[in-house]
C-alpha cells in the first residue's frame, strides 16, 4: 500500500513539474513571419524585408494576403503570400479562377488605342509588338513579322506596334525624326498601313504604307502635322 501511495505521489509531482507546451506561432505576427520566410526562402541577412499589413484575400476566400517587399544591392522584389485564418499556414503561388482567362489581368494593361497597326480589324488573334525604333534587331524583326504574318495569316492576325525603347542602350539621338515618325502613325494615317519603317542607321521614320511617295515624305509630314497639333513635344515611353 505504501508503495502504491509513493508511486501516485511521484506521478502527481511529475505532472505538476511537466514543462508547458510552447505557445503557437502566428504568421500574423510580422517578426515571426519574417523569420520564417528568411528560413524557408533562404534570404541572406543583407536582404531588407518590409511586410505590409495583412488583408482579406479576394483571390483566396478564407485566406488573408500579405505583400512582402525585398531590397538588396539596389534591387527590389515584391512577393505575395496567403495566410490561413488561424495564422498557422502560409501559401505562396498564383491563384487562377477556372472560369476566367488566366492572362486577363495582363491583357487589361495593354493600351492599343491609336497605336499603328496592320491586319484585318476583325482578326481573331491580336499581336502587340513592343519595339524600339533605334534598335537594328527590332528593324529586322519588323520586316520579318510584316512579311510572314501577312503571308501565313492574312485574315487571322492583327498586329499593333508599341514604342518601348531601351534607354540604357539607345539614347535617341534623332528625337525630331523619331517623334515625327511615331506621331505620324497617330494623326489620320492613310489606309493600308502595311509595314514598319526604320531608318537605315539609327532613329525612326515611322510605320509606313505601301505607297513609296508617302514613305519618302513621312518624316516631313509627321513633323509638320505633329508640330501643328503640339504632339511633337510629347514624351515617348521610357524604360531603363
């Protein structure tokens, strides 16, 4: 009997001295989330991390979303994470709605109103080409696209041109001719636009028609009409 009593007493003492379970961590705590992401994503200490406040996710019902902003050596990167309602689970990845076009968000960003174009207006496929008037490679690309698309898909593809120069390589040494050429494509261009015209060396003339005389007078016409309309001083798109 004494032995049983002794064992029960020991068990009681052991139960009372058993360490408490550690408190559960939550991804809603920014310091906890940062430490966990640094561990799982292998971010080195030199990477700066800034975490936004969480908000209910519209893409993932039942989850919250949080943006994490990274900086390192002058560069930046933004990552989005999803957090479960209890704060225990973190999800990283893209969310798609099976009933929607997965590329619709990017398509909505394309602004093609007034952009030079060729191809039938009712074509089922639209191709938007981002190019640089001052780039010799883009010049060759324009010729290849114009020749092959028109021949292979005469009724199926419509092509739009977007001026998207790389300023770090092309410093736009011919701004007058370039602006005039780009503007000419916007101010009442003649019907039948068929190709892109780039200067032989650098800079741009513009999108041109199949009419040789218009091609030769393109720069003059563009400068005159755009200057009259005040468009020749308009800023062109820039990227680094």
